[in-house]
C-alpha cells in the first residue's frame, strides 16, 4: 500500500477543522457522494459548497470536517479520491 508521508502532524493541533476541496466531473450527485464518504469516516452535519468550472465540465465541492489525526486526514484524501468521477482532492 502506498503510504503518504505528510507533515500534517507537525503543522496542526488535533482535533481541528480541516477543509477539503474535491474536484470532479460535473454531476448532480457529486456533493452527496462526498458527504457520504465523510459520514463514514467523520460523521457530522455537512453543508458543502459547490462551484462549477467556467465551461461547466467540472465541479468543485468544498467542505470542512473535524479531523483527529494526520492518519485521519490521509485516509480522507484517499477515500475521497476513490469517488467515481473525482479528478483530484485538495
């Protein structure tokens, strides 16, 4: 398994609010799928914001959740990237 070697543990104090931006193909269900993944790993009440690309081909979904560790952030990046149609997670 490819493990990340991030410095989140050196830069943040946990638990903390952490913003994720998921970039994917424009689809009516992208926000719902992002929230579904977050609910699996950090249940909460999420209100994602969406922004379409200029041509409307892509959609960015921004949402902030409470993370508890460096590993928690890395897990969320990995799981969000697995969503069908997602092109990147920032």
